[in-house]
């Protein structure tokens, strides 16, 4: 949820920390703060609100410091305020802590520490760690890493912690448990952060920390230990994108830039997936042909937008590979005693690879004997590292909170999985598989075509800016698209939006229709059960009750009764989800603009949900 960054080196710590926080602000923007490594007492400044408030408060009275830690917050314990902002300090002002996650036993820790004379200033769970660590630091004769190891043994919850002490200000210590932390390896400087985007401008060399690992960085060294203090070897990897990819590049908002990056993201995710012999290549799966043929079912675990990608996966995999697929909200999965075993393949979908609900569901599935395949956009994140196999999408960095290109590349990934399983199980001919893959290869150009003709849709959207509710209807593959369209509108426009299966309209949702209610209908085409005709009947039903109907339809479909028709290029039925989603992204974006909302950082939301 929160963004954290640490720096120690030869250059200005303030400059590196503020730049890092600027790149991490998508992870939380309720408040921001820094602690600079200065002798005798740390320099600490923090402010509620967005990062600009902190920058304005710093003024010119910033000490010349070469180490420090910074934080941008998504509030959990205690509301957004100056006092609740991180970093949190001990009573002497010598030790500071920043934190991503939740300390579940903070109340009992606080009570115990207060009984020993510690004075608290905030409502946060984090401040308990600052006081605890301060006490332990004295007992360990100034060894901050040893104090951190002992402190972690006393904590319950999911967290990443960074700490700095004025007695040895060039040393920064971090630890992670169920929450992300990466090391950036520089020349005469080193970094810690919750996301590589914080330091990508300065180095492309990174190390991902494992579970319950403690890291200590100085300008010239990096050491990693387990909680017992045993040294651990670590493997660095190279970040494959540069700082330019995390900048707006002339677009007004990151979200708009990312919408227009989708053709390239789709093409990159497809690259290399069709081999020399015109067969789908998916070496990452790490399952033998016999194991694939022996699969009894597939369970897809995901949250939010990724869950909608999972619903599309169900349609594609069951149609092509003839394997039963269940799609589960990861946040609910392990609380109902699900039936899974060694013949179950679990597909865990997460853009960040750090989604806590999905991670905990994944661990439960593995404990029951299931094999886990991660679909992820973030290299070396926790979910891929704890899975048996990983299929990386190639969306590149996605900064806007509302997911766009990550979602479309997830769709491409599950299509590839479906075709590969069909190929291995021998339930589709090679010619049919190649034909579908060739159609997928045409999707980038078709998305480009939609984006080139999107201006009328943007103008149309503005005419609905005063509406209080928008309903989305879809059938078959259009149903999860409708759900995704509604979610985007909720996230960005802060208005009531619901997605419904068209066939369910008469079973209750039609009661929501009143004069002028906008209804967006995704019209399917090419389905064997003539669902386009049934959907056209649904359109007439809502139109007769006063709805303003916008229809998303392929170029060659005759649509009657709609107030507006948004045309998309033709594609096979199962691939239409990619194309039909793009106008809905633009609709939500433009609605947010028209209503004066923050597109990239919508209220109450953060990019990666790293707490349960």
C-alpha cells in the first residue's frame, strides 16, 4: 500500500528521496515524510496530503545529508494527518522507522511500552515499532540490524520496515514479511524501496528480498541475513525498463499514456509465443504432458481487475482446452475450505505480484498440494517467487492506480495458457490453434485503430458527466468486460456503476432503469448461440424504460434502438474482450476528467493492495 525508499551514498539524500517518493506516490498519497541521517538527532519532516505538501514545507533549511528514508502513505491505522505521517521516531529523535503493512499486535506493544515510560504522538501501529526498536537498539549496543531481528520476532502481521539511527546515520536496515522490498545496487551508493521505480533513474541493478530477510546497506556494502543472523547469498537481476517508461511522456495523465501503450504491451506479451513449428511455446509452465493431461480442474485466484481477467480465462480455457475452471476471489478463497489437490492447477493473477489476498490464497493452495502458475507483470516479486511457474506479461511499469495495459496483457497471457493446454491435450488441431494465435497477433493493430478513432467517444462521455449511475450489460465474454467497465468507472468517477449479465436483466436489475439512465451494452458477435440477437432484445427492454443506450459493437453489425454506437474492429468471439475493453477505459478516464477527479490517484485507492 505505502511507498518506501531509503538511500545512503555520496549524493544529496533529500534529492534521491523526494525523487523516489515522486515515483512511488501511486502507492499512497495520504501523506509523505522523510528522515535524514544527521548526527546527534535526525532531521524529520512530514506532511499530510500529497507529496507537494512535503516539498513545500522543506523550504531551504534542509541539512546536507547523504542518507535517509522516505515514505508516502496509504492510511490504515489513524487518519491522514501530520502526526500520523511517517517516519515515526523514538522519544529522543535519534531513531526513525517507516513501514508498509500492518502490525497486528501493535496495541499490546504500545501498552507495554507506555508502561515503561515511552510517550506516543500518533494513532499508528508503526510508532510502536519505533519505540520497541529504540529500546532494543540500546540493548544490542548500537547494532541496528541485530535490534531489527529481535524486534521482528516480537511482531505479528505483514510488513516492510526501514530504520535509520543518528549514531550511525550511513547505515539503513530493512526487513520484509509478506510485503515487498527491493535493493538497488549503485556505485558508491545503495537504495532500498518497495518498488524498483524509486531508484530506476540511478541504477538498473536490483536484488529482491525474500521472506523474513533483514538487509543492511551502507554506501559501499549490502548484507542480507535471516532472522537468526546467518548471512545469506543473494542474486541480483537487471531491470529491463528505464526511467523514461515511468514518466508521462507528453500525456496529460499516466492513465492516458498507459491506454495508448496497450498495442505495444500486447505485442510484447505475445512475442516468442509461437515457435518455429507453429506451436505455442510456454516452457515456463514446468508441467509434463502427462501432468497436463491429468489435470482435473483449474482454479484461478485474483482480486479486482485481475479477477475479471480470470473470468475471461474461464471462458477461453474451458472452450479451448476442455478443462473445468473455477474463478475465485482470492480474498475469500481460503475461508471456505476449497477442494483442491495435486490434480489442480492454480493460476494466480496479479499485476504487482504483491497482492496480499492472492499471496495468502496461493500459499493455502500450495499447502493442499496444488501446482501454482503465476501471471504477473513485475519481475522477482513475491507471488512469482513463491509459485511453481510464472508467465510474465510485458506491460512495463503501470503507474496509474486504475489498471489498463496490465489488464489487457493479462487477457493475452490467459489466452496463451488456454491455447497451450489445448495443444498439449490434443483437443484442438494445430491449424485451429495457429489461426487463433494469428488473430491475436492482429490485436495490437486493432487496438491502435480504436485509439485513433476515440475522440467522438470522449466528447460523448462529457454529456453524461452529471449522471448519478451507469449500468453495463454483457453476455458471454462481454459479461466480465461489463464488470471491468463498471469497476473502472467506480474507481475514477466516484459514481454508482454496476455490470450485469444481460440475461439477468429481467431478474432484478431492470428496476434500476429510469428516464435518462446511461446503459452501456457490449454486443457479442460470432457466438454459436446468436447472443447478439438476445442482447439486442435487452437493449430494447432498457430503451423502452427511458435509458440512454450506448452500444459497443463490431463494425459490421446492424444495431437498432441505440442512442450511440461505438464501433470496434472485428475479432473472434473470445478475443473481443480485448477490443471491447478499450472504449470503456476511455469512457471512465474522460468521465473522471469531466467530474474534476484525480485520474492517476483516485481517492482512497492505492496501486498495490499489500495488506489483507
